[in-house]
C-alpha cells in the first residue's frame, strides 16, 4: 500500500488560517477529501495521513470526522495543548478513536527553547503513555532543541516534518546538515521527505536544487526511517500533487523495489500503526 504521510484539509477561514498570506492566494479556499482522493488516484496512492493545520481541539475533531467518513484517510495527526494541566484527560478521550495516530504543535512559530520547557515535556510524557506519535514541525534554528527533546524521550516515536525545512532556496547546508545527522542518531526518529518544493524558489526551482538535501537525509536516516509526504495543498504554491510524486519517483528510480516500497508506504504504516 502506498501512503501520502503528510497533507492537510481545511474549510478556509481567513482568521483561523491567518498564516495563509497574500502571496498564497491559491490556498484561500476549501480543500476537502473528494478533491484529494482524485489526486491520490491519479498517482496510484492508496491512502494518507491528514495532519493538523489549525491549533484547536475542533481541528482534531474535524479531521477525525473526515477520517471516519473516508476510508482512504488511514490516520490523522491532530492537535492537543500538550502544556495544559489536563493533557492526560484530553489524550485519554481522543485516543479512544484509533484513527488518531499522533499529535503536532506548530513549533516553527515558537521561540527557541519552547521544546525544552517543563510543561511541554510533561505533555510529551503523556503522549508516550498514550502510545501516540509526535510530528516535529520546525526550522533549522530549532534543531538543537529538537535533538535535546528526542534524547530526553527515547521511548517516544518522533518524525521530522519537511526535513526541518532546510534553506533550499538559498542553497545553505550549514548547520542544518550536521544537526540532521545528529538527529538521525536517535533511533526513535523518522523523517518525512515532504514540503520541499515550497522551500525552494516557488516559480523557478528544479530537481537539482533539492536532491542534494534529500541525499543527506537518506544517508543519515537510512531507507527504513524516511517516508513520502506531498504537503498538499500547500505544495500548490510551487507545483502540484503530481509534481511532488514525480520528484521522488525520479529520485528513487535506481532504488530496489524493496526500498521503494519502504519509502512509499511501509515506513509510514509502521510509524503510524496504520491498518491496510
């Protein structure tokens, strides 16, 4: 089974989705399962993991409802306030739905040091007890904190979203490469090869701009801990769903069928405990 391990749904609201600025007009509309199913079918991808785009419990409920109604949505990564005193109770309620596979917080919007706070770490401890994964959404400047976080919680399963958003457009590898290699030393961390075309020059990128960064991640994490994500519909800023698939099909063309199967689905199924 082939899986898109990272994409979003939303009913567009200019207040709730205020991160969609005036340069992102293409995203200022609803994006829902019927449209996305057409995209998946066009590239022979069987299922997906929907990831939160809004930090609210309503968002988690919204995604769970969509997953309940659409069997190609194999799991969701929602949001819960991990710093709240009642986080264990909230997780207990939501984790009764086995379509909830993990949580994410938009740490890229937080100051450095956020992941080191006592309350956030208590939340991660509660997440571990609930047997849920955690998606790390950060910029390279947050990587040192993220490394400390994953080392503090060796029994928690983590995945780095969008390869920690390297500076592809600027062709900057330092210190991102060194820190990603250090991150990969933690066996409880996977990495999503996702969201890359939007880190490049939106209107003038080519595969050769991106593949050196992918090379580093594949070398550091190995074929067993990398997975595909389209980052639809955000990918529309620099291409299309098909663009993201073709980029990785070309990259993997000389890989064995066994290794291709791991990247396109098996690793995501393993990490998120998806039911085929």
